C-alpha cells in the first residue's frame, strides 16, 4: 500500500505551458508508467514552445497561478526545427524583465522534457510544486488585481468622504 | 450560444478507478454553454462513438469535448467520429484525464477535482474553436532513401519496383552497409555476400533508382509530399561515368598500407580504392588524406594509368537539390567500442577489459571479417597480434548492452545469435579448438533461432558459461578471462588465445545531426523514435518520414528487411494519392492588422512567410503584409508569439483559445 | 556640482542644416524635410515639415530639439508627402531608431536623405525650454550617449564636437540600485510607479517602434491586457510594452519624456537592452536588416535557467 | 573443494568422462540449458551439495571430480521426477546411474558410504541367493555400517507379522545368475562394456 | 471378452517376504475373479533400484533374464511390485532403443533378448484386461463411504514413455479401479511424490521426512486410508508410520492397503484371505466403522 498522503495546508496552483511533441508526450509517458506526482499542475498544450507568448505567463499569474512551468523539447529536438531555440531566447529575456519588476523567479520554471522523460516530468512538476508550496500564495498579482487606481493612502477625512461618494 | 457536448470516458477502470466520472459529468454539465454531458465505459469503442454521434445529432451540439486519454492517442478517432456526425472535426477537443490525471494520482477527490478543471478548461477552449477547412497539398511521387545498407536497399527496391523514382544516398563509397561485411548469416548460415550482392547489383541496374554514393544529406526543407533535399556529393576524384572499374589504378597506386575500414582495419588498401571487390558502384574513390598527389602534388600515377581518363583530381564537393515526397531513413548502426570514452559522456568504455588495447580482444564484426572467405585472412581464423590460429577462443556477450553503468540499458538483440553463429564458424574452421561463451541470458526469439543456438552447444560443442566476465588481461601471449559460472557458483578462469566481444549496437555516428536536419526525434542513445511503439512502428512523428532498420533500434536482418518493406509500403500508400490532406493547423495573417515588420518571416523555421503587396483599385501600393503559405507552414506558431500586433494567428491554437483556457483556471 | 555644457556649435549646425536643406530641396533631391523649428514659447522647439526651399530658415537646432523625428516617418506621417525622398534631421540617438525601422521594413534607406546632427546633448525636460544646458538639465539619455556624431548619414555638418564632461550615468545607476533590492522591494517600487499610469498612451504614441496599427493591448478578442487604468492592467501594459521593445528600443527615451505621470519607462527599456547585451552581445540600432536578438538564435545560447 | 576456482581449458575439461556418462545414460548432457526444473522438483535436492542441475552443469564443463567427490549422486532417490519433467529430455536419473556406476568403478572418493554399502550388499544378495532377503540384508547392513540397533524396534513386530522370514531357500537355477555376474565382469575386463 | 484371462506371475522379492499379504491377496483376488495366475518358475530378483543405481548393465541383464524365464509360462507377465514393473519395462524400453546395450545384455545372459512379451502391472490387468465393468460386476460389497488416498509413488508411471501405464503427471487408473468397486477417492497433492524407498536401509531419516509429507497430505485431504501398488511404498507408509508419528509428534492412523486388498474386500473376500492382519497400522477399526467387515 502507498503511504498515507500528507495533507497540505496550501495547495498551489501551477500552470504548465508545454509543447505537444516532447513534454506533453513525456507527461503522457509518466501516466502510462503510472508515476505519481502532485495534482496541482494544469497542462496547456501548445504545438511548440515557440508558440508560447510571454503574455500567457503574465496572464497565468494574473489569473491566480502560484507557479508557472514552461517546458518543451531539448535543443535540437524541436519537431518544428527551431521553435524551442526562439523560445529559449524569448524566455531568457522575459524572465529578466519579470525579475526586474519584482516577480520571484522561483515561481517560474523552464525545462526541457523529452517524450522519453516521463521521470523528468514528474521530477520537474514535483519540485516546482513543492518549491512554490513552500513559498506560499503568490499574492502580488492577486492584490494588484484588487487595487484601484489610487495607490496612495486615504488618510484625510476629506479624501475618505470623497472616496466613499465614488 | 454554443451547445457543447461533453463525454467523459471511464476507459474501463483506467479513469473511473481514480476519477469520479459521474461527478465530473455532473459538474461539467453545469458550465455555461454545455448542453449535454455524459459518461461512458469506453468512449473510443464503437458504441461509444455511436453515442457521441447520436448526441451530436439529437442534441444539436455545436462543439464536443471528449474527456478520456491523451489526444495523442485518440484525438484522430474522435475528430473522425465528430466529422461523421456532420460537425467540423476541429470543433472537437480532448481533455486528457487519463495520462495526466487518473494514472498519476491516487487520491480520488484530488483527481476528480483536477479532472473537472481539465474538462472545464477544454470546454472554454472549444467554445473558441473555429471551423477549419482541410488543406490539400500536392505529393511529389519520388522518394529519398538515406542509407544504402540492407534496409535502404530493400526499401529502395520495393519503392522503385512499384514504379516510383527513388534517390538512394549512401555516405560510404559503396552501398552494402554492414551486411556486406558479414561472413555467414544466422540461422541458416548462408553466405551474407551471396545473398547481398545480387540486391546491390539490382539497385545499380534499376532504372528508377538514382544512386548517390559517397554523398551525404546536407539540408532538408519542406514537408510531407514536398521535401527539398540538398545532397552533398563528396568529391570522389574519379568520374563515375567514365570509370570502367578495371582496377588498374588500384594496382598501381604506390600507397598500399592504409588500413581498410571495411575489413575492420585488418586488411590494407591503396589510396585509390573500392572498399571491397563487389562494391557498387565499382568506381574507386581517392582517399585524399593519404594520397601522395593530394599531399605533395607529386605522383599522379592513377591518372596516368587510367585508360578512360576517369581520374580527376580537380573534382569538388557539389550540392544538388532533389525534390521528393517521402523520406525513408535507414542509416543503420555502428558498433560500441570498449575504448576509453571522453569524460562525462553518457556511454562508458571497459577499462576492465583493457580499453581495447589488448590486440587479440576483438569485436564481433572483426570476427566476421576473419571468418569471411573474402576477408583479409581468406576465411582463416587468425588472431591479429601474431597471425596464429587461436585454440581457445572466448566469446563474451552483452558488452555495452544491458549495462546501465556503462551507459546502455537496452539489449542489442542480435549478439546472442551472432555469437552462437561465431562459435559454429569457429568450430567448422578450427577443429581442434574450443569455443567458450560467457553470457547472461541467451535471447533467441525468432524463427529457428533457439534451435540454432542450441545447435551451437549440442552439436558444435561450444561451452556456454552463464556469468559475466569481470576482467581481461594479457598474460604472455594469452588473455586471462576471469569469469564465473553462476550455475555452479564458482569462479572460472580461462586462458584464451583470443577474445571476441559481442559489443552493443549503437546508432550510426552523426545520427543526431541527421535527425535535426530531418526534424525527427530520437532517444537518448540517438535511436530514431517511431511515432508509436506498437501501432506506428515505421513512421516518424514527422509526417512523410519513415524508418527502416537498426537506426530505429537494434535489429537483425529479417527484421530489418521486414521494416524496410513496411516503410516502402508506407511510402507507396502516400504516393497512391495525387494530393494529400493535411491538418489545417497553419498560421494565417490578418492583413488588416499587419504592418509588415516581418518578424514572422525572420523566425519562421520553414520559410513559409512571403511578402504580399496590398494595392488599391488603381494599383497603388497601400502596404506590404505577410502571407503564410499554408502548404509550407509547419504549424509551430513561433510567428504568432513573435508578432507584436498578433496579426498572424495559428489556427487551432489562437490566442482566444489559449486565453480562454488560462482564464478558466 | 553643476557643470556647463558647451552647445556653441549648435548655431553653426543650424546654419549648415539650413544650407543643406536649401540645396536638396531646390535640387529636388527630396520632396520634404522633417526638422525642428522655433516654437511659440521662448527657447522652445517643435517639429516641422517643409517642402519649400524658402522655408529652410525655419529650421533650427538647439538644446530644446528633443523630439525623435523618426516617428513622423511612420505612424505620424500624415503631413509627409507620399512621393519622393524625404529629408530628416537626426541626432545620433534618433538615427538608431531609424536603423531599427529600416530593419523592420518600415522605412527604406533609399527613400531617405539623412541630415545628421552633431549633438552635445539636449534638455531632459522642455517644460522650461529656455534653460541653459548643464549637467543638471541635460537629458539622462545624453549622459550615456555614445553616438554624438551620427554615422552613415547623407550629410553631417562639419563642426568639431566640444568635449563633454564625464557625467553620472543615471539609468545604469538606477538599474543597479533596483537590481540590488529584493523582489518584494522591486515589486513595491514598480507597483508604485505603474499605479500612477493613467493609460494616456502618450508613451505609445511617441514611440517610433509602436507602429502597430492595432496594438495588442487594445484588443478585446481576447483581451490580453485590461484597458482601464487600474494597477493590474497598467502593470501588464508596461511589462508587455517593455517586452515588445526588447532588442529594438535604442533609447531615445521619448516615452519617458512625454509621460505625464513621470514613470521611469526608459528604465525598463535600458534594463532589457542591458540584458540582451549581456546574453547575446546585442545592441540595437547599429545594423539594418539584422534579425535582432529575439528573432534569431544560436545553438549554444545560454540555458542555465532551464532544467 | 566446490568453491575452488575452476580453471577451464581443453585439458581440464574431461570430455572422455562425459562421453562415458553419455554412453551409459544414453542421454546428452549438452542438451541441458540449465532451466533448473530438475532441481525444482527433486525430493532430495535439499540433501545435496550440488543440486541436480548443477550436476549436469559440472558435467558440461567436464568437471566430474567435483561431482564424484561430493555425495549428491548418492542422495538421488531414483524417483525419475527430473527425467519426467525435463523440457530437453535430458534423462537425469540415468545420468545419476551412470555417475554412480563410474564412481563405483573408481571405488568412489565419495564421502557417502551407507548407500554404497547398501547397494553392495543388495547385489551380493542377488549373486548369492538369486533373490532379496530383507532380514539378512538389513542385519548385515547394520553390522557393517556399525548401526547395530538401527530400526531394531521394527524387527520383532515385522517378524510377528510374518514380514521378515528367518529362513529362505535358494533358487534352483542359481548358477545362471552367477554366470550373468561373471560374464559382465568378463566383458568389462575385455573392455566390451563400461 | 469372455475368454479366461491367464497370466504369468512375477511376484518379486518383497512379495515373498515383507509384502506377503500383497502376494496372498493377489492370488486370492485373481482366483475370485477367475483370472489365471502362474508364477514364473525360478525367477530372479530384478535388481531393483540398487542394481541400476550402480550397474545398469547388471540391472538390464537381470531383467532380461527374468523376461526370458517368463516366456516359459503362457500369458502376459503380471507384476505386482512397482519397482519390478518399472525395471522390467525400463529394460524392454532400453533394449528396444539401444542396440549397443542390447548386444551387451545378450552376451551377459547368453541368450537372445525377448522383448515381445507384455509386462503388466496388476492395476492394468484389473482396469483394462478385466475391465472396469466386469470388475464392478464382481463387486459383492461396495466400499461405500471409504475415502481412499491413492498413492502412485514414483515408479508406476515414470519416466514418460517407459511404463506407459497412465498419464505420467495425472494418472487416474487407481482411482478408476477404486471407483469401480464403490470407494470414494480423495484429491490430494502428494500422490506422486517420492517416499525415498531407495533409502529405507541406508538413510531412514530421509525416508521419514519424505513419507511424513505424504501421510500429512493424505490426512489433510480427508482420507481414511491410503492405497498403494508397491511393496516398497507400503513398507514406508505402513511399517514406518508409527515411527513417523513419533518423530513428528502427530497421529495419522491411516491404514495402508494394497490395491488387491481393497478390491478383494469389495469382492467379498475375508480379512484372512486378504492378509489384513499383516498390516502394521490396524485397519480393522476403520473397516468396522465403515461396515465393510
């Protein structure tokens, strides 16, 4: 029997953007091999990592993701010749930008997982889930979404009154 | 408002064991836009598909989500079913709740919640799916076969016999591959060259086969039905058209002591040579590295003696482009060596066997050349160091193979059989000798194979010792073999005169580079990956490219020939139509938004983006926009991710669809 | 310590522009010239398009000539005649934008007559246009300018650029300061900055590279970015814009100059430029027709961040 | 001995001995592929230092001394289970017979003596009396093996039940049996039989 | 088949000694069933296991000699002892197949080898020659309610192709005979395991271990008694039973009958005629309980 699964106080939401030829197939293999991994990840299938727009990552965080995974074919293995090479540069730049505006890059994982690497898929997903779980809820974007234009504090009675009237 | 039908598959118990499928159907049924939701034992079965079709018609469904296995498994099945029910197939999506959910989670609650979300995500996606028309592309009915071993030869002959032109490209100066090197073949012990050379001649004489030896694939562009292949014809320094194959040049060449690779470096050849007498084409090639003319500018003897004047020192590598509709990859194998490997490489050598430095420890192919009547010893088994006949010969199986620590975990499949064959050949040639075989298992699945192996023991008196050899070392002119017999449970030591290692089968060197040119996938050993291990064993995931022989995995001759014929059959199936339907997952430009920055063109791996001028009625140029050739587009979507204004869109993976999925979470 | 900056050559430059403009207009080499002219407020300058040789005296070059005129050749080109070559007055920084636009098929070199301006710097702000150019008033971009003398133009006044004093590199310093912060502190900083945004899109309007006819951020099917000026949408807008400009923006800093809310927008662009320089040894604005760092790749690109 | 390293060569592999075994048993030892089914079903395997499969294995390697020096062959009950179930028709029970015969001839270096003694007495009985007389056999065995009291409690009971006859008569044609014994001895001397 | 059955009879050494009751019951039963039985004059010991164990040529020669002697008597050769049966059959088989050995044997017995005569175990005669129907017809007192574990041992069936008595792994001939006489047979696991008869003399410890497993299995299957067709098996199962019970501190109390004793009982023969008194484990209480006496 399997050991009783530990219940966690916080289950992070992980969104994975993967290419269909390598990582999606690798995740399929993990399934076929009946490997076990945390259920937090939701997989979005793309033809290629080359199709993955940085906007999607931003969108995923805004939509409440606590962690994002982008995964595709190993360099040289792209089904579309070079899509993953383009993606590699795109995300190398984008993660620097996110880092600069204050996103903790521990929440954003990139990986190459081939169709033969069911085990690696499990490892990547498990590691990211546990890492993000330890970090806790990604509050930044969620708080941002709740905020109104005014970012200052309503610290005078007049302002309070004016605000209430809105 | 869409009327979406959701169908949750139990997959027997594969899904329903960990996912509460009824609950998924119930909860998903509540989602806006979902008009119908149900679960069924086997959606992919006939009754399952009928259920789907019936629901589409009765419920007037506009979109369909099938929550079952991976779309890589059955997307095609369900899209076909949807099409049969009158819907555009691309209005159907699959939610993967088996490989990505029920199989990887144990907690039923967790798995069920996840399944609901996965299906919900696909429901949101499918709402944004558009009707996609089928795209047809023309098929060029010519095939390229890469590799001129038995696999390539068989595939080429089969396709050519069917009346289609074949381009056969071989890297070496002659076709024939490894099979031409073998002495006899198991399990019948018929002479390899006797059955191989007629086929080689057939290739040379076939009116439909264009043979390019001493040539390599430089570049592959295009897609199924329409590949453009650039082939590098390496300078042979001998004009194939003029050369009569008389061989005078080879006789006169003053450089004579170059180890012949074909003879596993046991025999010698001149600088202008054919690798073996039955070579096809029988046209020599000048080995420029060793040729005096090329090294010093002097000599030129071969040119002087060549009657027809075929020797041409000025020849250069040339590139030629061939248009083909299908490609058969048959690049074969290479043998593992026990040599020291570079640090950090996946594959490791055998220091305990002397890293290949003991001269009389040879590999199986070397033994083949020794045993071959046309080999360097004329078929006498003589050991390389001193040319003596070995009286105690030890064969060791599974060298490299099945040795995870050495970097290879797979079984090389043919070694058990060829080692059994070697013991027989040895017994036939050295009557007073004794052959010993160290082995772990004898794997002999094949027609008459086990009988063959047993014959080597029962009739040819090979002594098989179950147990791996720990170490080999030279002691005087003997090689001490330290092994054990695990059936007896004692250590065994043999002082052998010669040791033959059944080294692992590996893909050809450069298999990965070729795969990258072809855009096909390969495993960590560089064996090419078939589209499906069981159901599509000769097709690559890349459409229009097929696999034959050991490049896909270790194989013996009958299996190789079978697969080659199967690949040829697949090519012929493709060629049976003039036009080919392809998945309409291609990029489309929205001209209104396009400002013609052509970033799409810059990133397109297929060169599918063209520039298109938009003019008004008077013919004045309004603007230049991008145009994606749907026949050429591979469908990766890199253009869309790159386009700043998102004016190019990949059908089937539009921003709308993806954002809908993200927003559903 | 305030240091004066020598702009004495600007008068000579103005003269040279005028005479060259006169020549090319009268010879019919160009159909129009985009340049700077005196504006209403004292000391201020504004863009002008002239097509008559008689108007060349309107052309000037002063420290108030801050605009990047290349934007008038793309989306703001309504004033520009459709036929014939166009002359344009370009500072070194503006030229880099033009090079970029040529690489992106928006302009053709043969359609342009480039009048390059040797430049010692322009004002950081033109709210007080009649200001002496000093180490305090000079634009931040000019402090780290390496292209005071434009290269490859059709005409460049032959004047000797005065030596400019060593100045503090504000962007580099600010980037370094922010990089040293924790992610949470950086988040707080940018949240504060982006929250000020009122989505006036002046940054987009002035940017030579924002030439898209339909901005991604205006789309509603699907809505990639929230359009209302709320923090979440603002954040997304500026991040996406920075990403779109990565590898393209050469740092004319017009976005930052025109921002009514004083958001340090060029900081993001400089940061991306710095990263791309480090990663791929790429700098924008020097070569026409190159693919740019994010439209090309190398087998051996860094992938240390990928598992 | 059995753990001693095996040096294998054409000299150390006694093929002649193996051929004798094959001739006597009428079965090929080379046929065996060491599946182990013989040992799996052998009722006596637990008593043997070389289980049946290993006996064949050692024969395949010509290492008969290792077999003879042990007592495995003397623990074979001749139940024929191995021969019955062998997938390769290796008649192991006959091989065991042959090994015992050859060991017997070599006047066995085997440690086992009881079974050899019992067999010897049994055959002597036949030669002398033509038939087996169990009481005599048992008594002589006990005397010779020094186990005077073995199975003594069984004796009186068996006698009372008439199961052990105190007296026995000889066959009238006893000379014929003696002739058989001596002819075989003669043949062996002449090398006409193994 | 109405003609009278007649057999040459080879009782073997044991039936003239420790298995006298087998001999007695065989003769009485055959008389009762009107089957003729004539003992081969001056038969020799077949050599049994000890002979082939160390000297196959001797074993073959002794058996060949016995086959020659049997020719003097009309009819197929009826054999009671499984070991004798096995050796005689094995000899026939080997000499048929192996010309070298045949020549050696002919030299040893100084006579041509006779392989034509059929060698039959008593079971075959009852089940096949007489036939189960005729056997059933001869029953006077069916053995109703008697649960019997039929023990084949090693040599009745093994090795394949040699005795050819019945299926080598799943024989039924004993059960068939017993069912014909109204008894109940139990299914059990050790009916073909070896009792170690070869070691009765030399290694009784081994015998006790092996025989115990057999008795244990029979008991576990719910048998009231065991039936055998071999005096050697009988020796181990019956004579040693008490000793085994002592060694393993258990109680089996399983009477061990010869096939002829049980069939004879059903045919109405008395305990005296069947030699039931010679059995070491007293069968009387069981037979009385089942109202068979």
